[in-house]
């Protein structure tokens, strides 16, 4: 029985084993078949998958492979299925973009849009990328103030799985600011606060500005500007509750509302300086404080005081200084006590200064403006001053200076990143001046010549009573030292027939150099060689003028020393300047004289935008061995004595009415600049002024010469418009004290236009 069953049992076991092997093999992938591939190689598709031939049919790994294929962005559809021992991968490839186009865009050019979107010709098309680009285009238009814009992407199917992608754009109208309102303000009117913020209400005159276009980033800036304004005026508790921009239903305008909480106004309470450095006395630093107890609190002045204290302590030999203000607010007394604690700062040295972002400007042009060098003790105040000096070059749109840790705890690395801007300028102007009549002006200038920081300028002026050609060059760091050097070549012709019955022609060369003794004190030297000719003298001219007909040669050495503490060299609101000019002619040539002229000005900020200024000058010229020539004398009137025409006051020949000029002069002006109430964008400011001056002493004289040396006084008002075409000045003045032979000028106009 057992013998009979043996062969059957053996066969059954063998078949079972074969079946087991067959089942095991069926659970593994023998082949991966890719279907639907056109551009992408099947091997490339398999490489993206986490499951391969020989692997078991693992649902989890199959799912991961599916996700991996989708994540490549190459396929619009992918499916994986099992057919026996084969894993079939069905793919639908995303098309390739053949052409990318924009339609309906007028306010933003195609180049701008192309630079912002991610899709390009020969790039794989995906819906997610299209949606991203649509959002980016909408953002660009909204940044330019167009919130009614719509963008519709359209697909044009082509052969070989290619498409043309077209963004159809309906730009809509510009979304302007209809009104700006403030809620919660009691100390300052809505109109005053609108002047503080940068966002403006839409008006017809703002065609040169985009400030009346809604920009959410600008709204954030407005919140900060409001905060700074209130803190500057003593409102230490001020805060902006909300800034809401509501779009009208037609999506054409915005209504902007700022909700503010002004709080109480604070004054300075007790002011102290506590110096914790050895041998440093606090009382020696109190003069740095430019405010006193009882003055209205100004947060901006606190920051400036920190800088000044750091500088003052640094000049006393303390390299490592840390100045921290301790502010104590007394809400009951409405006072803020401020104590400045002066401690020794961390001993950190500058290991390295890195400069980046300058493509055209040489490194040394930037590096020489730093007030510290590698190896110096790090000084935050000097770093801030360095940044201001680099920004003051006018070569860069942005200057960022940061510090990072160095290779050791006591070392720091300073990184200066700059963003260059164009420094070349060509201008053509036309206008009218009371001094020279109608004029045409042309100039071409490069302020950063060859990236070396050098200034090269050619200037041409043609006017009814004056023509002038100037070529000037300035090297700000002559021989790699902090010395300004340069030259001027000039040719000038003046028609002075109406005032003095002659014409004047001058041609010459001026060499000049200057340097700063301190941050505020500067000296300059110059040498001038010049040929002058007086010609076309009227037969009826004064005998004193006819006697000087002909050509003279001047060789003159000049010196200027100036002490300038103004807060701004162009638009002064505070500080003063004093300047002394000395010129001596006679080192060769036919002209011999010595001239001294002192001038100065003081500026006071009485209130916001109310500036009181006091300016004056006095000069004296004396001949050396001979009389002072006509062309070297002082002529009073015009800009330095409004109400009197140029050369209209001072010595005069009564028989011919010719102005003869004086050997001494003085003039002064007290002026009050005030806001006109017009929007800031108009750039119109007003002024009230009174001018005083005189000029006298004439050698030789004749029987018809009038030379009283008496004071002249005028009063008047004026306006300045910083127009888009150039500054326009208009003054109305009346001489209230003058001589009978003086020539009055009741209206004075200065206008220049550039285009």
C-alpha cells in the first residue's frame, strides 16, 4: 500500500512547489511599461518613480511614484495600473509653450510683463504656473493703481503637443484716492495731516505724480510718517488705530480713513547726563543738549542727541562709547524726564569693510567716504556719518551699511551695499531773468566721470544781455588726498548798455583747490588768469567809462574760508554759515587790487515750514598803486537789494545815468518763508522780506558823479514755485528809502525750464 502511494505523493509536492513559485513571481513587477510618452523618454519616466522592476506590487510605493511623477510638472495626467506582472504607466504630457503673448496692455509694456512672469516659450505649460503668473500680473497692475484690471489666459492648441499662451488683459481705469479722512485728530487738522503722509487725494494737477494712486505699501509708510510727526511734536502716546482703504462698488476710487489716538502733549522734564567713564564729567557735555526743561518733547531730537553725545565723547579720546537714553514718562505732570547714560561700549574693532553693488563706481570712491578704516575701533556714530557721506555723493539710489560678526568676538565686518543710479545729465532750458532777459540754457554733466567720482561739466548760456560758455572739471580727492581740485575755462560777454553804456567781454582760466579742516570748517584756494575787454561804449557815456575802454589782464590769487553749520546746503531750515573771500590781483597782468568780502546767514525754524532767515554781506576793494577798474567794482541791486534793478544803486554819473560801481558794499536781508496753504505737490512757498544795502566810494570822480553812500531800504513779498520745468521766482518789492537817481525795479522774475 505504501509502495503504491509513493510516486503520487512525490508529484503532488512538486506541483505545489511550482505553484508557490508562480504565485510569488506574480506578486513582483516583472516589467514597467510606459504608455503615452512623446517627448519624455520612458527611461526618464521610470527614473522619477520610487518603484522599479523586480520590486513587489506595494500600494504605498506605487502611490508615492504617482505623486513623484505629478510633482515633476511634466504631465497633466498620470495613472498606474497592474496588468498581470506588468505595471502600466499611462501619462499625458503637458504641452510646450510655443509663443507667449500679451493683449490689451497699454499702461505696462510687454517687456515689463515678460520680465515678471515665470512662463516662457519652450517652457512646459502647467495650470498652476499660469495661475501664479495671472496673480503676478494682477499685483503689478494694482501696484500701479489699477484695481479694476482683469486677466484671462487663453490657450491655442497646436500640433506636436504645443500651445500658444495669450494673456488677455483688460486694464480698466486707474484706481485713484477719492478722499483721505482722519478720525480722532483734534490737535492737527485733516489738511495738515494730509501734508504729512505721502498718499494724496486725486486732483487734476497731480499728472506728474502717482501719490494719488492707491498703494498698500505706501499706506504702511503713511502710518510711520504720522507716528514720527506726532512724536516730533510732543505726543508721546500717539498711535494709529487703523488705516482702512475702501474700494467703491465701481472699483474706480478708494476712500482712505486713518483712525488715530493723539494722546496728551508732553514737555521735557528733568534732563540729565550721567557719564560712567573715567575722568569724563557730565557737566562738560550739557552744552550738547539743544533743548531745555519745558520745551515740547521731540523724539527725533533724542536720536540726534545720542549721535552728538557719541561724537563729543569720541573727540575726548574715548573710542568705545555706548549712549543710551532712559526715558521716564510722568502722565500726571505731562512731562518726560530724559537721562542719557554714557557707558563704555564693547571693545570691537573693524576687521574688514566689504563693498558690493557698485558696477561702475570704483571701490576707492566709496571707501574714502568712510570715517573709519579697517583696524579702527568700531563707532556707530561714525558709521552713520559714513552712510550719510556716501549717500551725499549722489551716485547711489540706495546705501545700506550693516555689520556682521568677524572671525573673533572683538572683531566686526562692515558690509556696504550700494545701488547705483545714472549720474550723467543733459539739460536744455529756456526762460526769462530780470538780469539778462530771455535766455536759452544748455548743459551736459557727468558727476561720476569714469566711475572715479570726478565732475565734468559743459555749460552754455545765451541770453539777450549775456552769453557764457563754461567748461569745468573737479577731482574731489586730488592725489588720493581729501583735497578738491579742478579748473574752469570760461568766456563771458555782457551787454551793459542799459545800465552803464558799454559791453564787457571776459575770457579766462581758473585753477582751484579746497579741503575740509573739520566737518564744518573748509578752506579753498584759487588762481585766476583772465582777459577783459570793455568795448562798444556809447558816445554819450560817462567820461569815467570811456577812459577805461580797451583790454586788461588779470592775474589773481583768491582764498575762501567758510564755517557751515546749516542743516541743509540747498533748503536750509536751521543753522548758520559764515564765509570770508579774499582776492589779490597784481602778480602779473595790468590789474592790481585787493578785495575782501565777508558774508553769512542765520536760519531759524519758528514753526513747521515757517523759516526766518537773516543774511548779509560786506565787501571792500582797494587799488594797489592804481585806481580800481570799472569791471572789478561792486554793483548793488537786483538779487541783493530787491526793489532796485541790478546796478541801480550806488555811484552814478548823473548826466549820463550810467552806473559806475563802488569800492565798498554792504547788503542785508531779513526774510520770513511761510507755507501758502496750497498742496505740497504745488511746490509753492511764500516769503516776506526787507532788504537794506549801500555801495560807495569812487576814484576818480567828476563834477556829475553822485556818490552818497547812503543806506537804501526796500520791503516786499515773493513766491517760489518749484515747477516740473524748473524753479520760478517772483518778487514784488518797493524801495522805501532810496536816492533820487536810483533805478527802481518793482517786479523781479527769475525763471528756468529744463526738458
